[in-house]
C-alpha cells in the first residue's frame, strides 16, 4: 500500500561507501534511525532470501527503498504541516480489514502467513495516506496537463532534499543514500 509518490521513491541497487552511524542503525534519515532489527523484520516480510546473491541484493534494495521513502514521506508531511493522526490511520485500517477480511480468523491467518504485524499494516497505510495527501497538495488547482509536470518537478526536488538527509551504513547503501555512487557506464567499443 504505497502511494504513487512512495512507489516513485523505491530504491535501486546497493553500492558505495559510508560514514559512521549510531548504534545498530543501517540507515539514518534526518536523525531517525532504521535499525538492523527493523531491516531484518521487513526482509522476512518480503520473504527475501537470507543469503547474499542477486535476489538478496534486489530484495535488500526494495526493502531499504520502502523504509527510506516511508521516513521521507513522514518527514516531508510533518515539515509541511500535513497531519494524519494515529487514530485516523487505525480507523482506515479497520475499514480495510473489515472489507478484506470479514472474519477475524482470516485476518489473523493473513498476518501469520505474511509475516506482517498490525504495526506493519499501519505503517504501510500511513505511508499510503500521507503520499495521497502530499500528491493532492502538490497538484491542487492544476490543470490535468500541468499535473504531470508539477508532479515530476516535486519528486525531483523532494528526492534531492531527502537524499541529502539520508546516511547509510556500508553494505546498506542504495540510490536513496547520500553516499551512493552510480555505477560507471562501460566504455563503448572502439571502432576499427
């Protein structure tokens, strides 16, 4: 349940070097840590392979991308005064839960099979709802033709701002980290 804005922010491949982060943080977004335990939990939810390899790296980038963009959306919303109370998020979760799982046992079975917790669902929903509110704020009053350009411009500024506030530990660096270095393109073959 990631809003369109959140989906745009999903991170890419891991590379680069890193500075020092406090404690067991793998990433720090504007002073807010994402811990190894949080990362490990979401890797289990994503049913990621536990051993390094191409699939592990892709899952790691996806999980870190989600966690980082969640912090970005929450931080940006807060800085713009966009409010969303825990009670609002819980009410929305209850609505969605009742619609998707009319029987409580089925909801409990879903949580068990997915590895998610109610807190995970609340975070996903909060990110989704904040993404919607940010998108509505940025596109309000714009013509349909202007909306796409406005959204692209907002995302560009938003990413630049929040990448500068995102510090990642070595081994956890993705394209949303300020330490990320894009891979160099292979040189073109010389013509004979």
